[in-house]
């Protein structure tokens, strides 16, 4: 078996031995994917320890909180059901049932701690990263490097964050808190190439001292979502499903394409599902081979990620960043909330709208666009995801207020009608075989010409039916290696 071959290869690996010793010294135990999917499988001793630990604490036991099922409290929480919201039809303007999973209740306030767990832990258990001598470099446009720096700290691995200087102040403050080396590159959300250029420069200067964990090409990013997020969506659907209802669609902005990995799992379980990849209208790379800057923090641009399975997409839809910014105000300003309540939306739900960050609002808009495009009714269920909450964007709220002035009921009326009830079918493309291949072929210019990937694998991604299946099911081998790793540290013995 493949995992046994891997185990033999790392048996006498000095890097692996260093990693085992470092984890033993720092009392670091790794969760399995099985435990992240179902936290009830975590041993009772670790669950008891978590009762004395805050959700964001820099404590290695919080590795076991990399799950959609954390109790939604700041301190000492256990585990329960998946955290999610159902969007009322009064807000969506559609008859379809729209659900949104909530990333707020992960450590760091974003599910990106899962996306970064996969790439780093895979290398630790394979003896491909030495935490005693190497640094993990996280190139990102925001939450990925936050999650990476957090996991690096918990796993006793020095970290480097490379991200655009135009990202929110909260991101930089968090990175400083966890002691990451920070390199701010020119530009905003869509300036991904500048991140790559700085990463290449650092790698050239420091060589093997740095291990680059690029979210756009690390399959561990998408694998985590395939294994954990896909099942979380399935679980919510099955618990909420009413007679005659079907899981009809899922909308996710492309970003690194990691979260879109969950759609490969969902396609296996619900073959008729429609999958839509979203992007900013101001940077229409998939839709128009276009470029540009935008304000939807959390989604990457100007290229197609290596880990994006374009064959699994049914549609592309572009979201205007003006819509996201104005709905951010509607959902969070006092006058906006008052108006939503006046429109008949439950006040308890209105109070929860701050659980949606800027890219999460883009995901909500996209889900509504899909529901309208496919003329969905009460029997149709749509899913999307809230990567993070407004907790990470308070500086953006203040910037918008400083620029636009106080938010009034007139503003709320206009934003509600234009950006919610007025959501239309503009900038949407239902994909043919050749549309998908055109978008897949865009990978060539970033990954083959610039980043050293080979065209044979690019073609394999398109033509080999087993390519993606093998990539996504790798977590099954990783779980065996994680269990063996924990056995070698011996740290689980104290709970038995």
C-alpha cells in the first residue's frame, strides 16, 4: 500500500526525527481528518483540556478546534453541530433555501486554519519540513497567511507571511501578534504576481531555510475542504432537508480555489448539483480573461490556481465589489439594521449579519444569482460559505464611513433595493466543455511559464479521470501517518 511505502521512506529520515522530538518537547498532538470531520472522536482528555482554553488562544490543543463544529463561544467551548445560517427569503428575494456555513467560529475567526493545516502537516508527517531549522513561508492575500502563521505557532514552526500592503490593518496586527516575519508587497487584493515575485526573491536568498506553502498550488488546501467542508455541507443539508427538497447548487468565489475542493466531494454525493465559481467583476479573469484591482478581500485574481478543478465547474459569475461594500454597510450600520427589521426580517437574524465578512457577502450575492438564474423554488437548496466575519474588517468600515459620511435610512433603502432585490443575471456564464477548457488553459501562463510546473501534469489534470480523485483522497493516507506520528511522540498515552 502507498502509505506503507511512505512510512518506510520516512523511517530513518533525520528531519522526521527532529520533528518528532520538537513535538514531544512542545506537547503537540496532531488531529486526524477523521477527528476534524467528527470531533466526537477526539479523546475525552483533550476535550476536557479545551474547556480551559480560548478559541483563539495560542495553544497547541486548538489544533483540535480546526472544525466546523466548534461551540460558538470565545472560551472553553466544546463541540456540537455545524455552525451555519439560513438566509430568509425576505433578504434573498428568492424562494430557494440558501444556507451559509460560518467560518467565524474557527480559531483566528476564519476556516483558513483548515486550509493551512493540510499543506503544513502533510510535510511534517512526511519528514519534508524541519521545524528546528526551516521556516514556513505563506504567500497570501490575507486569511491564508493568518491561518498559516497561527498553525505554524501551534506546531512550533517559524513562519513568514507575504501579503499585499493594501490588505486590512487587522490582518497585519494579527500576524505581528503571532510573531511572523511580515513582507508587505505592492498593491491590493488582485496583485498576486507581486506576492509570487517576493516569495521567489526570499527563496533565492535563503534557499532550503524556507519552505514555500503556496495556497494556490498546495493540494493540502483543497484536500482539507474536500474531506471536512464537503461533509459539513452534506450534514447540514441532510439535517435541514424537507420532503421533496434537493441540494441544487453551491456558489463559492474562486480565491485560492481551496474551498472549491468541497464541491468535488459534493459532486460525488449529489451528481446533479450545479457548481459556480465566482470572482470580482473588477478583475474578470475567468469570465473575460481580464485583470484589475478590487475590494473583495479574500479572493485571489489574475490567474487560475493550480489546485482548481475547472472540469467540475458549471458556471462562472462575477460580483461587483460596489455591491459587497454597500451591503457591508447595510448589514452593519445601525440605520441599515433598522431598515432590514422594518422590511420584516427577524431582528435576531439581523443581529447575526456581522458574521459575514466582505468575501462572504460576495458569496451570498452569488448564491442568490444562481437561485435566480436557475429559477429555483422552495424545493431547491443552495449552499455557500462565510470565510470570516466583520470582526476582521472594522478598519474597512471606518474607512468607508470616513469617505461616504454617516449612513442614513435613505442609503439603506437604496442599497436594499439595488444590491439585494436588484440582484440580476448579469455577468454570468453557464459553461460549455470549451469554456471550461479555456479557463483551465489559463493555468499555463502562471504555472508553466512562471512557476516551474510541467505541461504534462497540466494535461493530466484535464484528461486523466483519476488525477483529481487521487489528489483528494490523499487525506486517507495522511490520517494513517498522523496516527503513526502521534504514536511516535507518545503524547496520547497520558489520556489512556
